[in-house]
C-alpha cells in the first residue's frame, strides 16, 4: 500500500548491566514508528512512498524502564507537515515523557515540464513527464497525471523541470481582443444574432466585454466557442 522507511538514529548504547533499569531507546523508536504508520494510514496524501526520519535521543538522558505500554501523541505539527514532534509517555512504574522530532517525506507522482513551454501554448502531453517528488516540499495545486493538463494553455512561460501548478495553466484563449465575434442572444421563444467586437481575451466560459458593431454599445457576454459569445 505505502512504503514507510524509518531512519532510526539511536542516541545512546545501553549495557546489559542496566538494561532492566534504563529504558531502551529502541523501544521508544518502535513506539514512534508504529504511531506514525497509524497516523499516515489515515492521511490521503501519504498513499505513496513515505520516508520518516526520527531524531536522536540525547545520550545524557536516562529514563527508567517502562513497564506499561508507551503512549504516543503528536505534540507539534501533524502528518501533513514535513516537521512534527512526537511525545512519548510512560505511566508506570514512574511517569516520564520525552519529545522526539520527526521529519516526514511523502513521495508522490507529480507532472513536470520536460522542455520550455512558451506562454499561451496549448499543452499536448509531449512536453510533460511524471516524476516522484517529496510533496511536503511543494505547495498545493500540482497535477498528478498528464491527462489533466492536455488541452490546457500555459498562462506564462514554464521552464524545463518545473512542477506544473494549477495557476500556471488555464483553458485556451478562443476569443481574442479586437476580434469580430458572433453574438447569440437567447430568450424563451426566439434566438437573435448580432455582430460584435471583443474587448478582451477570453477562454471557454469566461465573461468578456463586447462592443456592438452597429450601435457601439458595450455589454458583457459569455464565451461559448471560437469566435462565439452569448447573452
């Protein structure tokens, strides 16, 4: 389902002479690992390869061996962030707690540009490739499949290797500023057509300003197709 790689860094060595008196760090790490697996299983973003690096325990810390199950909670951060702190608590024979920093990396497939995509170019798919990246290093709005992008147009020039975000693309412009357009006026029982001039660029579904070619009156209309708007 998902791969959880734990990088465990043991901060101290426990000798056999004190193993029954001092808490073994390995047991603390095991409790944190089990806790993270449970937390990430409920996280939709983590349905991929996950790498978790657990920080070391200070070698000067000596905790009495816990006879009760260790309790673990997230004290700072959460499984949607790259840094969090897990608090591990013992209840018996004496109560103690320790806080351990954790770094999370969640690798998912994201779409990147394989070549420069000029501004206003319609994307065909030849310019795209899917790579695995740590999405905890990314902001929201990335694409996970090439099919989502095919047919969209670039808002600005996109550089090779860039992760393509939703704000970088849009529906292609099909009405251009200064272009003659057909204005379709619909009303119950009849349809009328008129000629107009677009005052702005527009993609399918956009509302643009139109000037009537005869009366020069201005009005808003919705883009319905290439060179066609309606009100």
